[in-house]
């Protein structure tokens, strides 16, 4: 996915989960932050950020903050809508894990949750739940960076679906360069780690989807082998 109408700014401060102040063309501009996570190690005063201008002139905030530069790492995409978009693009290219897709439905209701993707490939019936990872510590990704009861609920539903014969995946879209693996952030949300371990035990598979990250673009690296993307263990 590639953003349009992108401009560079300097981060100043985050007032709450939804808005922040940046320096844009020498002026202070209030912008929408497209990620409700903490992002404390990313959104630091003086950091370079990229903004996307809205096409709605009536909107209170005229810019969305989508990427931020982290010293020692590079550009990190913090747009919470981007992971699902790049997974959809990836699936549309029919990667080696899911060849000959005959049905693809986003936001599919199963049980008490909406799973990000339901797809069918010949006799296979598949659920994929997508999680965007933006937290990096010593070259390893961690999820979540803030407690997510919704994430725990999704894992529980995937575990139930796997028990009923569905092929189930949790896909970690790694929206930062150089990181190839994600571990549960048990320090921030131990329940997520417990739910992930239980889901894997029930048959849910884990996908690590490293991305190519540019200031105005995000895409999943091309996969040539399922072993690169799939693991049953953390």
C-alpha cells in the first residue's frame, strides 16, 4: 500500500491516544494519530514523522500521522489500519501458503468476534486474524504494546475454530524493518501470552509477516517458502 499526499513533520507531543502536536512548516499542527497503542518508544519529541493529508476539508484534524522514524531502526508504520490492507494485498497475490483462493471475506463474523479474514482454498477453510506489531526491543518484536482484551477474545475464538477443523492463523504484520519474529508482551499483558500459548496448543498457527517500510509505503516481503512465514512455536 502506498500513501498519497504525504508530508514530513517533527513530532512535539501526544495529548491523548488520538491526537498529537507536530511541527509542520514552522507551525504547530494538531494531527490524528492512527494508532491507539502507547508507542512510547516511537513518539518522542523531535522524531521525524510522516503525515497524510485528509481529503475532507471539514475534518477537525487535517492530517493523519502514519509513520515515525526510530533511531537505530528506521521508519516504523503505526497506522493501525495498514496491517489489514497489506495482508489483503498479499492474499490477492495468492502467496504460496494459500494458493488458488476461491473465496475471500474480510471482517467475517465467527462466534462472538469478527475475524479479519475468512478464505477458502479448494477443501481448506481458513481464518486469519491480523495483528500489527510496532514495538521492538533488541531486534525482536513484541505484541501488544498496550493491554488488548479484544486480542485475547480473538485468540480464544480461533482456538475454538481450530478445534472444529478450521485452519486458523494469527498473523503478525511486522511494520518495522529488520525484525523477523514477534513474542507476546507478557510484561504488559500476560493474559495475551497465556491465550496465545493456549491457541497454539489448540492448533492455531503463527505467521510472521515482515514488511518493507518506507516513509510513504508498506508492503509484506515476497514469500517464496512457507517455512519463512509459518511456525507452530514461539
